[in-house]
C-alpha cells in the first residue's frame, strides 16, 4: 500500500481538478456561457443552510490545510510544494491538497530510502 500511496494521492488530485470544474462549467453554461459570475457563485453557495454549511466547512478546512502546506513544505524540503497554493485558487482545493500529499509522500519515501541505504 505504501508504494501505491503517492499514486492514489495523484489520482485524487486529478479527480479533484476534474469534478469541481465539471460543476463550474455547468455553472457557467447556466449563466449563458459568457464567463464565471463570481457574485452569483457566492450567492448560490450561500443560498441554503446546506450550502452555507459546506462553504464554511471548506473555508475553515482549506485555510487550515493551506497553512499546514506552507509550513510542512519548506520544513520537509518538498520540491514544488508551493504549486499547491496556486492550484488551490486556480483549479480547486480538492486538487491542491491531494497534489501536495503526493509530493510529500514521494519526499518521505525518498528520505526513507536514503536512510536505509
């Protein structure tokens, strides 16, 4: 399982890019297909108690994980750790978090391999 773990994280990162953007493209199409209407998106994300719950959950969770990424990346000397930050804003947090975990797991496995040789 440990050898497969980075690739599982990478698969989740790919899914984390595709699935939210599928919904985003549907959202854009519903609005006439012109552009991403941020004001309408925020309004829709806060229109019901369930959507407010998910939005708050994502905001707090993503904030905590982003802070951890900014600390853990340099501490573990993870190459490319910073890519998770623009991925989070430009693609989706659901892509960025597992992408960082992919990078981190590969780094940890490389360190373990070096210490045993």
